[in-house]
């Protein structure tokens, strides 16, 4: 078994949570008389949108893929370049009392960033839309639930 990659935390997310969007093309086929007999589906796309509340180097890398950061004497110099493709794995974690749910997205990419407001009166936040890519078996993501209050005991 290979080594497990180290996860890099983006920090706190907005209390609004994550929003999942679905998009696909459908074509309906009808028999004589107008009876629906089949619906063909194609071009399925799934994405998740989250809002990062921290401006750290992990978030910077997601917002500006291909850009660089140099640190000298405790000062970060962020050089922003034209974005590059940057597919990666993501995990979203939700804790509700004794229940922890982790959604593992094996392959995704930040494909949209909401408007970033630079202001002294508002909190800076980064709205990220992650496009999810299916694997060879058409798996988009896997949810893992850990309900410690209702776990079976041996």
C-alpha cells in the first residue's frame, strides 16, 4: 500500500456550507401518441461551491494555480500569474454532534472564483467552485459517515 498524501487545510469555510450543482443534457423519446418511453442523458457535470474565509497560502494556491510565493524574513511575496490547470483531490468535512461526514472527491479542479472584495469594512472571502471529474469507473465522490453515538458495539 502506498503512502497517504498529506492534506492541506484551507481553513474555515463559510457557515453557509457547500452547495452542490448538477448539470446534464437530456433528450426525451416518445412513441406514437405522445407516450414517453425513454430519456437519454449525456454531458453530466457536477460541481461544489464553498467559500473560504481565510487568506492563507493554500487558498492562494487554489485561487491562483501556477502562481508562486517566496518567503523572506517572514514576509510572503505573492506573484500572481495566468492560471494553469490544477487537478487535485479534495475532502470536505462536516461535523454535526456525534456525526462526522467526509466527502472525498478523488479528482476535481477549482474552475471558478467568485468576486473578491478588497475592503477595510468587509471580511475578505474566496468563493470557489470545484468541478468534479469522474474516475475510470464513473465515480464522482465517496461519502464517509462516522456516527459514534449510534455505532454498533461488539
